[in-house]
C-alpha cells in the first residue's frame, strides 16, 4: 500500500455533503457514498461515525487504501492530468488536534452542499440515474448499452483497469419507481442550526432544484429563521426551469447566485444535454440575469473541447458573469485526452487551447465513446455528425 501524501484531503474533517439519495458523501466528486442516510444518522452522528473516522485515520497516515482509491477517483485522475481537483490539501491545526484528541467533531467548513433528490427534466450524456430521473426512466434501454460497452471494454484492458472503472458499468441499484425527492428530518434541521453559524455558503444542486418543492421549503426555512441575510446561496440549474415566485426571496440573501450548466451553443447543447430547448434556455437566462447573480459552468468533454470559444463568446454577452470549467472524468470514454490527434490538431488550428489537447490518451477508449454516442443516437433519434462532422471517419 505504501505512503502517499496526495491521499490527504481536509474535507472529511470539515465538510458535510448530502447527495441525491439523501446519503452522506465525502464531497460532490466522490464516486462512492457512505450509504448512511440523514434519516439514519444526524449531521453530528455522521460527522463522528466510524465510517468517517476510518477514512480520516488512513488519510492522516497517508494510506492510499482501495476504498479511498475508488471513492476519490475523480480527484486522483484530475491531479494525474495536471488539472484542478476538489481535494483540499490543508486543514487548520486546531481541527486536526481536536480530532486526534478524540473530542466531538463539528463541521467547520464555510460551505455546506445539499441535494433534494434526483428529479430532473434532462438526460445529459455525462449523467446517470443517480442525478437524473429522466435517466432512471430510460434505464432498460441504457442498461443494454452499458452491458455492450462493458463486454468490449473487458477485452481492451488489464484487470487493474477493469477494477478501476467497474463502478461505471456495474448494474444500477435504482428501479424505475426509485425517483427521489426528499426533505430532511427534524433532527437534521435542529443540528443545522448549530453548524449554520460557521457557514457563509450553501450550495444546492440536483437533479434540478427548481423542480423540487423541498428546495422551496428549505429557502423558506432559511428566510423565516433569519439565516438567509448572512448566507450566499448558490444553486446549480440546467436553465430549463425558472424558480417559483423568485421575486419573493431573491433579495433576502446576502447573495443568491444561479449557476447555469452550459455545454455547447444551440444544437450542441441540446445534443449533450438531452431535453434542452436552447431558445427557451436563453429566454430563461435573460430573465435570471435580471434578478440574480448568474454564472455559467461547462463540463469539458470530447464533444465540446473544440468549441470552447463559442461558449466563451456566448457567455461574454452578459455583464458581471463568470464562466467556470469542470473537467469530465466519467464516463471515462468521453474524456478529452482520448480524441484522435488528427481531430485535436484541427481544434488547435482554430485556436482552441485546452491543455488536454496536447495529452495523449487511449484510442480504444475513444472508440468506446463513439459506440456509446452511436447507441444514444438510436435512443434519442439524433445524429452526432450533424454537429460534429469531424468525427465522420470514426462513426
């Protein structure tokens, strides 16, 4: 196993995140859940649980266990590619000393991240049933695709690589009626009052938060209890749904920030983020921009890395906005590095300058990605080459 300094992350010592299944996770980028629901353990019970303490001890000892490898796969891969990762490398000495002394651990992070379920109106190519009920409803079709991809994948790679990415292909734990929309229980809210004094930011994602009645209950709870005026609320949305009655609460927070996912312009965004109607999305963006602080977030994949300048130009028409990037890690066969050099060079020639266009990937993974997109063309009645003619020789 050995010692590995990059295993350490401060988030397990400071941070609380509840996912779309109402389960605690180390952070929003972790691949594996704790399987501990907020109904099973309160915030403070989870934060002092054996599950979390075992991970903390291994991180303090720099032990890269198999569990940490699987749980923290996205950060590990991003760092191997020389990219930003969510791993926070430093923790205050007082926090670490408190833990080592065996005292009660209380979250000290300035940020709390929550979800209120997986109800969503889109079926994005880089998503799945965990975060989208639309994916869940198509599970029978997508399961066949994953099985076919896995059969081909196993023939391409060694056992270590199979184990590394097996989680993506494993049978879904979801069922067709397993669409989650939940609120937190009384004990959760009681303990939230304890830790909220340390918070400056609350982040909410989905699913699509603006489809959840429980999201609006939470907004009302923050306002009624006079917490909102000291908080920055950051809500991730796909831009296809306006928030209900937003004029009643948009000015009740220190700041209310809408973070809009955008992975292409026009038909490209509609292809990648299935269910998007781009003209309607633009209409909503224009309205949101009038009443909220708006920022844009792009998940960079092999489908949009050659069109980032288009996205930048679109976003630049709005005042006081920022464009942020998240590097796609899963599904691994849609990663930028796997694009063939002949296509990478075309993108570079038109002044696309993403650093991963200069990194060699695995052509077999690219072929797997093309098969994936071809299968989804059949499901969605789309045709990749209408928007990406450069992939013609590989389709």
